[in-house]
């Protein structure tokens, strides 16, 4: 049963770094412990159950929302998801400015995962979102843990290289 909790998540860059910490501290490397996530975000103080939870709130000072969830669909099979959303993100007419939520770019996150021993799979364009926004889906694996990341350009296409922002992180034990 999913539980929605009133809490205050840190800014996106802090949440993303804390998720890296959960991955780095997973002992053994193939064990994804939801308990670590609960402890890092002080969720026990919020009355969160150990098996399933979802938090969604507005990122302060922006039009963005951030959500963090975890579940255990089967014994030993845990899923942690973190995503950012904006009401213009999926609109053909308007585009969302990722600048307010893009403080840890995909390149830095990728480097951290690789340093932890994750292996990178091929990146895949995310359907029609790639053409408009440069959205790519990336997969990383280590032991029994899979990390899927959705990245997107921070701004409209230009001639030069651009940083890609992280819009979604999904971690699951397999």
C-alpha cells in the first residue's frame, strides 16, 4: 500500500547526491537497501513504512515538482525512483526551463557511477522527446543493481556542446 507523506525533500542536487550515497554504500554491492534511503532522508521521523512510500512536492522557488518513491514488489527486489516534473515538460507548444533544477549534470553523475564500478549500457533516444529536447535514456549495472537515468538538454538545441540535466533516476535490484 502506497503512503503519501508531508515532508520537505532537499533541493534536487542534494537528493541526487544522496541517492549516489545509497548506491555507493550498498553492501554487498548487489543489495539495494531501502533502509539506507529512509535513514538518509530522515523518513523514520516522518512515520514512513519500510516497504512502500511516495513523496511529491514543489521544488522551492520553481514551477517544478520532485518525487521520491520506493517499493519492494517482491522479497529482495527493491525499487527507488526519483523524478522531476513540470507542467510544460511534455507540451509541444511550450518548453520547460531546466536551469532551476539542473545543478548536477548527467556527465558528473555518470562519472560517479563509473567510479563505483557500474558498467554503462548503450544510451537510447527517448522517442520524440529526443528531437525536441535531447532526451536520452541511460542504463548502468553493477551486480544485481540496475540504474536507469533519463537526461535532457537544459535549453534548446545550439551548435555547441551542452550539459544534460537529470530528469529521472530509477534504481532496482534484480
